[in-house]
C-alpha cells in the first residue's frame, strides 16, 4: 500500500524542492519558469510563513510542495486586513491530475486556519481552486489592485464572515516579483540547474 505523508520542509529538502518546482512549472505559464527562484528567495522574506512550508512525499519520493506568505487587503476606509496567500504550489509532472494538488492544498488550508488566517487570496483558475471553496474575490468586495475587474483573483474565507463589510484591494506580495527586481540573481541561480528547452506553447500567460 502506498504511503503518502505531508510534512514540513527541512533545509536538506531545499534543492530537491526547488528542482521539483522547476519541473512542475517549466513551460506551463511562460517559456521556462521562475517559480523555483521565488521559492528559493521567499524563505528569507519577512512575509514567509515557515509553519506552512510543506512537502508531500509518496513512498519516499517528494512529489509536491507548497508555501504560504502573509498578505493583506487594503480597505477603502484605510484599514489593512491581514490575510495569507500561497504559492508556488507544485506537483511533480508524473503525478499531476491525480488529486494530489487538491489534497495538498486542502491539508495546508486546514493548517493555515489553525494558525489564525481568516482568508486566503490567490490568482488562479476557478476550475481548480473552486473545488476547494474559492470564489472570485470581487464577489466578496475585494478587487485586484492591478486589474480591478479580474475574475482570476480568487478568495476563500477560512473564518466564516471574515470578509463581511470588506471593500478594498489586494496586491500580490513583493516577493513574487523577485525575478523582475533581481534578473541577474535569477540568471545566476538558473545557471546552477541542468539546461532545459524553453518553449512557447498555447495557453501560456506570458
């Protein structure tokens, strides 16, 4: 019988986790990917939530990872409401579309709730995240700062009623843009991995 566990990432996992993330995202949203460098840098970011830095292991093989970071909603009345976001969340290519991603997400959201997170925001596909209770953020009064009409900014209350009366904007945490702010660092980091072909494919966002 297969043994599946979800556990905290350790320092010894770092390179394996980043390699898994690189494989999971390569050529998915853009030619190549940047998510592994985001993960590499985020562990030293003040917004990083170490308790929610998790890996999924199947029969001794790492097949998934997720990290969470603190974020906020800037309300129209000036309040700043702390929430969390997550990602990268990656599943090794051989194990995609088998339910492992949803299992990892649902498990990690339970842990986020235990840590007191009232809501989670994510930019993503409602067809996937809707299965875990996410809805378009604008239906809860939350607009994407860079695209107020965006349907792809999703949100989920972990605490019922947490977003009642909220009207405001959400902006992705700065750490997600490290590849744009430090392109030289990213290039040097990427050079430490085996070369892979970057492809322009249908459905990519960038």
